[in-house]
C-alpha cells in the first residue's frame, strides 16, 4: 500500500466529511417519509398529506441562494464552517418547532416549520458540498465522496426507521427532540473540522458570486460536453430507480415485507458497500477509468431487473438484482461526486456544486413522469432494457472525453481572480 493511498484512510479531512454527511442526511426524512407517517397516524386526509410533498421544494431550488453563501462570510469560523453552523442552528430550531405543533392541532404551523427545516437543510447541503469540494485533496476525493454517501444514508436510516420506532415507543414529540439533539454531532464537527489547505478568494460582490461561477463553467474547453456528461452519467440508473418499488410489488408480485427486507435492507447495505468500494478504488484508479468501469456496471445492473421481470417471482434472483444494482449504483455515485467536486472552482464551489447537482437531476425530473408510459408500451422487461440503453450516451461521453476527465481529476482547482 503506497504512502499516498494509505494516508487517505487516516485523513482528518475525510473523517470530517463522513460526519458531515451524517449531518446532511439527518433532516431529510424528518420533512419527508417520517413526517408523512406522523401525519398518517394522526388521521390527516391523504389529499392534505400529498400537499406536504411540496415541503421538499427547497432542495430543488437551492442553487438560487447558493451565491449568497459564496459571497458572504459569517463572523465566526469562516466562510464554509461558519455557514455550516448557522444552518445547523436553524435546523435545531426548526426541528424543535415541528415537535411543538402536532398535526391534529396545528397543521399549518407544522407545515411552516417543516418548510423552514427543508430550507435550512438545503442550505446545509450547499455549504457541506462546498466544504467537501474545498477541503479534500485530489487523491481523497473518491473516498471523501464514498464516506459522505455512507454518512448520509446512515442518517436517513436514523431519521427514518429509527425515528419511527422511537415515536412508537416514546411519542412523536420526544422522537423529534432526539433528532434535533443529534444535529449536535454536525455542529461539533463544524466547530473542529480542518480548514482547506489553500484558502480561496471570496467573490468581491454578489454580482461576481452569481455570474463568475457561470462564466467559469461555460467558458471552459468542452464546457457544454462536460455539462452534458453531468446530466447523463447517472441518467439510466436514476430512470430505472423511479419505478423499482412499483415493479417489485405490482410487476412481479413480491409483498411489501419482501421489498422492505430485500430492497430497503439488503439494498441499503449493498449501496453503502458499493460507495465505500468505489471510493477505495478511486484512490488507486484514474478518474476516467473509474467513471467508465463503474458506469458500465451501473448500466448492466439494470438488465438484472429485466431478467427478474422475465423470470417472475424468484427470491434468489430478487436478492441478486437488488444487490447488484445497489452495489453498482453506489460505486457510480462515488465516481460522479468525485467528478463533480473536481469540476468546481473553490472560490464559488457552493454555487457551482449546487448548479451541477441540479443539472444532474434534470434528466430524471424531465423523463421520470414518462416512465409509466414506457412501462405500458414496452412492459417491465422492455422498460429496464431501455434504461440500459439510456445509460449508453453517458458512457460514450466518458470514453470520448477520457483525456479531459483525467486532466480534471488530476488538477487542483485554483481560486479564480474575481
């Protein structure tokens, strides 16, 4: 094991990214699936519960206020860690407030508090993504991406499954109090986390913070092709994921318990293992090679669901398909996050990473609703074959831009002159 490779596993920067990944993932279920469960057991009408899905809108719009977090520096802890602490304090306040307004008594106040939590959570995501981009060395990006995903998913399990169990045992209010207290883990990390080794220049004006990130991205060589790659690399994987649960229950006939145990339990374990394996391999492989190999695995794994659709209800094949798809998806996510981090300029990484993540979700948002029509026209087996072909344009771009990708992976982004 080379000194550089082994040092990745001892890095305090990677350790900070792991814990901050937990802090980033913790609030998501509290305004999503866990909140839906609270509303359901409180007897709230389904139509009203459906409206609460709009609470998650700040996650899709976070690139709008990301420039503010690039431009302005809080008086304590600097630009990245300072905004982290501000957003985490806002989260603690919001989660505590949600606990004080049960659905049956104050549905509107609960909704407002949940929207506040979603806004604060999206803001925390902006600054944690920027911090991770700024603080990690090039050889640490792969493992940093992997442990960030690991911490994020563990937190979703805590604020999802664990919060539901707590609510059943000690009540919803106390369960939300416990979740608010767990934000202290992220606050302590923000306080003690290391600063980037090469501090970047802060944009001189809000106008610079808005327009310079766009200029920096769009004036690069092959800029449009790079942005196309950002949108297409995970497209086939994301398209397949839009209807996976519906396929397993309605398309093949597995019970919700089967899906919960295998798709959520085994699937999560495989995803976490895949992310960590991908991060480990990224520390030893070139970025181009990792993106190509992991991308091929992502595409091929979709065909395992097509095989399951043809075979029918088959438990060993269910375990194989779910395990393979999540393993490959975790590896692909590690490579993609490392690529996105390498694209960002440290002077405005908050804005650029938020914009890149929005572009990455664009294909899924645009074509996700059409997935149902695809299933009706092609059948389940044909749909998953189509998702395999949907992954090929992204792979073709990886191969065609191999020299550019490796140059990006090896380059330490310099602060822009603003």
